[in-house]
């Protein structure tokens, strides 16, 4: 009996060892599987981003050799990632693809009512029925076709009569009206059209030259550029007044975008930047201003926000670029508050969600969508009511969102793309939720990014700015034009009227010509 019990004990011990070995083996396989899933998720993420780079490449800024090298490199990287992904997915079950929803059919918008209508009547020549009776009109069908007449050049003839007194031998004549281009042929409307074509429609001067030539008007590109130079110099005082107006806001947006600058000495282009500042999206008065700078360092926002009339104070809404840190240093500027763009946090989750490997990213996007939905219902309210609504409605959602992110962060593996997205949100949580304490602070920087888009479109056509002076001149014109559009004005009408009045307008009343104060009735 004793021997039998000892044998059973030995068998039990062996079984325990085998179970322990199996348990260790299972744990090791679980770790390997988790590591493999993390690698697959990361490769899918890199592959998706590579495809976006490939199809969104700014090929116009490259030479043919650079463009070919770029495409070759992308092809190599894509093939390498596809091979790695196939090797990792070989032992995993296939995931069924979700069927895509059928595309929606576009709906054509009605033609604008303010357009001039030219009616064409189409009735039968004979309205007598075959039975001999006269037919009665019972209705009509209307079909509208959009047409255009190309731009028409015309000439203003200014006739200055001379009046003489034969008795006193004196002569009287009206003084010539001051113009932006003194002694030149262009009226303010043509100068405004040249600037709008360049900085709104993004047409280089050589294209404008050929377009004008189709109407039989010879305007060399050098002449068009000279007109723009005169106009830019005349608009400088208005630009300075507009800068003071924008910096008068307590809440500002700030962002920057690269622009190529010609470096004749090196025979190539270098990177410069356009810095943009705008009054808060929720501000009753709209305005945006651009500044052309040679770099992206923190000294540029420090100098701009310093101002000649004293340092600006308030809340600055930016992305998390470190260049703004020196301008927002609480030790130097205690009255400045930094706010973060929530969309930049959402984009982190969106990049991960596009790969289709992270339910956490999709859940985070849904939570942010709920917050944005509530924020949309508060947009039309006054700042005080919006602040109260945020405290009662959206603040609990933000608190719940943070707790959920902290919990999910413990579950996702370190080094994964979703872990990086969660860390980005948690590390800048105070800036992302700054709007909860101030009803005038927007959630994101999308408002200013929309104002910067013309620069991104323009650099595809301009390719580069010829000089720092030309870059700042573009910043002057685009600041006023974009602000005019923000205030509901037609940019050509605004610029034409301003250019016509500036030569004789008093500098002490320059604020009357600012986009937010200009009235359409002022135009001739």
C-alpha cells in the first residue's frame, strides 16, 4: 500500500510538472501572438500612411529625377511592408471584409437667383388643333442653362476741361485724380483684378498675360508684377491697422505653413514659412493676418505677439508645435494661456482606425464625435451660455473619456500606434480641455487651417516666392482678401474700392477701410 501511494504521488508530481510546462508554453504563445498582432497593426499603419504619402505627393516641387527617385523609394518600401505583412498573416485566420455602402448620387444645386436671366421662348408656330379649335396654354416646363461672357476690358476716359478768363488771363482746371499707379494706365479695378487673379485664383503673371492677350490687351508679366508691387506698398498701412485689429482679440488661433523661397545665390529654393493668426472662430468680428518669415523658430511668434503697442495677452489656440512654447512661457507672459487643437488628437486615432486593426481608435473617434455633436448645438449661443452648457453637458463626457483612455492605455501594448495616440491625448489633456473654462475658446484650429488653404493651393502654381519682400507682399494682400471673404465681401469689389480710395484717404481714418468695417455700398 505504501509503495502504491508513493507511485501515485510520483505520477501526480509528474502531471503537475507537465501542466506547469503546458501553462508556460501557452503563456509564451500568447505573448508571441500579442507581439505578432502588434507588429501587424504597426505595419498596416505604416503601409496606409505610405500610400497617403504616395498619392498626396507634392510632385510639382520636385525635379523629374527627384520625383522618379521618390516613386522608386515608395515602391520599394511598399513592397517590403507587404512582404512583412504577408509573412505575419500566414498563420492567422482571414478576417471577412465589411461590404462598402453604395456611393450616393450627387444632387445638383439650383442656379443662384442673383444671376441675370435671358429668356428664350419656345412655342409651336401653330397652336391650332387638328380638329380646328384653338389650343389653350395650360402650363410650361422651364430648363435653365448656365452660360458666361468672358471678362470685358473697357477704358475710362477722364476729360479735364480747361476754363479760362479772358479778362484776368487765368486758367482753371480740375486736378487729376490720384491713382495707385501714378501715371500708369491701370485703373483700380484692373489692379484689383490682377491681385485677385494672383492671390485668390492662383494664376501666375505669365498665365494672366496670355489670358489678357485673348482680349487683345497687351500686359507683359513684368508690367503686371509692377502693378502688384505698387498696390502692395499702398496696402501696407492698412495691413498694419489690420494687424492691430486682429491682436485686439482675447482669443487667437495660430498656425504656420511652409513656402518655398528662391535663393538665387545657391541656384535653388529654400524653405520659408507663412505664420497665420486669426481672431477666435467664436468671435463676433472676423479677421485673419499672415506674416512671411524666413524660418519656423520660436522667435517669430514672440516678435509678432510682442507688438509695437504692447504684448498681446489672452488664449492662444495652436497645435502642439514646440515653436510656440517660448511665446507662451508663463514665467515671461503670465497673462497668456495655451489651448490645444482637439482635431490633432482625433487625427492620431483616425490614422490608426484607417488601418482597421484597433477597435480602441474607432471607439475614441465615436466618443469625440459625441462631444462635437453637443458642441455644435452650443455654437450659436453667447459665450456665457456656451460656458454653462459646456460645464453641464460636455465636461462629464470629457471626464469619462479621460478615465476610459487611462484604462485602455493599460491594456494596449507599449510601442503600438494606438498607445502613441492615447499618450498624445493624455500628455496634453489640459490644453485640449481649455475650452471648458472659457466659452470664447473653440475646440480646434480648423477655422484657421481653412484660411491657410489658399497658400497651399497657391504654392502649387507659384512654386516659390521670388524674394522675402515678395513673400511679405503676398501676405499683405492675402490677409486683407481672406478677411474680406470672412466678412462676406466679394474680394474684387473690396480691393477695387480700397485701392481707389487709398491715395486720397487720411491715415487717421484708415480703420474705415478694414474688412470688418467696410460696407459694400462704398464701392462706385
